[in-house]
């Protein structure tokens, strides 16, 4: 794992748990803090050190994309890389953030319902992964709500070419959240607000509509918004299952094994035990 900072990362625990269960004794997963300006150099050096691949995290997902020789369709769609694979002298870039989020979502939250409206809070890197995945899935309506209007407009305009017939993609301000929220909506919280467990990206008052669900990408102790929704009977999921599923997809790419053979339950258990300790 290449990022800055990485000291908080659960990825080494999750990945080494899976590697042990899969009996890949010759492989170890490490997290390394890469100094600013050094990421391209490090990526180009890793194959010489015998690395099979790497994950890339904040703030290097865009620079990693530029260092790749070949990109997967989903990396192109998201516009960022979180998986690097080193094969036959080439650097392959892929992205498992979107598929990880989708696989982690509880059954029935993304229903083939012609009225389904998804509100995505935030327009940063995590939002791009979620929006690109929703568009590829054929979601009927996706609205990106962001503090800075320009950033949401930019995301929507970049994704426009990927909008399938029958999908409505739009943007709005965070202050429009309560007007746009409807019964049965799916709300995906991708901003960094709430990491401190104090703030919420939208004001919290009133009631939560029937059948609306809340997918929070921050993991661990519930954020104020997740707590608030849960207290009002809404379905809530935190970001830990997404973290596990994007890790599982990374392993399946590096080891060239079906993702179904990756021990996700064990990885999730190890992460939950660590967070509870
Ligand atoms: P990531 O790659 O994790 O998504 P990012 O690209 O830095 O991180 O994006 C952070 C997101 O959180 C952005 O949507 C940002 O909104 P702006 O585009 O307006 O900066 C949002 N965000 C961060 N702090 C915020 C705050 N205090 N209130 C509302 N949104 C905030």
C-alpha cells in the first residue's frame, strides 16, 4: 500500500489475514508512506524489487494512473487507480473502489426500481468511484451534492459520456439535500465530514423518510449522520464492508483467482476485532 499517511491503514491486517488463509506463504503485504513527489519513481522501482502489485491510496490515486502502461475500463471510468499489477514488464492500473462499494451494499438497497434516486454527498475521489459504478449499473437517477458547486459540475460533465439511456445524472448543493430526499432513496456519504465524529455534511433535523437507506463510506465508530439516521429507523451501513471488498478484489487481480475464493468474512472479522480493541 502506497500512500501518505498510511499509519492508520487496516489494509496490511486485512490482506495478510487473507494471504495466510490462502496459504500464500511467500507473499507479504506492507504499507509504506511515500514522500510527496516520489510516487512515480517508487511505482517504477517496485517491479525490480519483486513486487507482484500494490494498492495506492490518498493522495496518489491520480498520479498512479499516469504511471501505468495499461488501464482497466473501470480505472478509466473512475479516473483513478487503486490497484497496480506488475506483469511482463508492464504496469497495469485498475480500480476496485466502485466494485467494492457495490458488492458490500446490503441486498435490496439498489433495487431494479424505475424510481430509484441515489443522492451522493461529495464530489471527490470516493464520489467518482461510486458515481461511475452507479452509472455502469444503470441507476435511474444519480444526484451529486457538493459544498463546492464547480467540483460537482465538473464530475457530472466528465461522467456524461458514460450515462446510459434512461439515467438522469445531475448535481446540486448540500443545502438542497432535504428537498431532494424521498422515501426509498439511497444516500451515499463520500465526503470527509464526520471523520472527527463531530460534524455532519448536512443539517440534521426532522425525520428520515420511509425506506431510505444510508451508505456511509467512513468506517469504525458511527459518524453523527449515521447515528442520526439509525436512530430514526433508516438502514445504515458503514465503510468497512467496502474496504474489505475492494481489498478482496485487489487480491483476486494480483493472484488471478476468483474473488469468491477470497476469505472476505475472515478479513471482515479481523478488521472488526482490531477496531473494537
Ligand atoms: P476523497 O478522495 O476521499 O473523496 P477528496 O477528493 O479530498 O477526498 O474529497 C473530499 C470531499 O469532501 C469533497 O467533496 C469535499 O467538498 P469540496 O469539493 O467542497 O471541497 C468534501 N468536504 C470536505 N470538507 C467538507 C466540509 N467541511 N463540508 C462539506 N464538504 C466537505
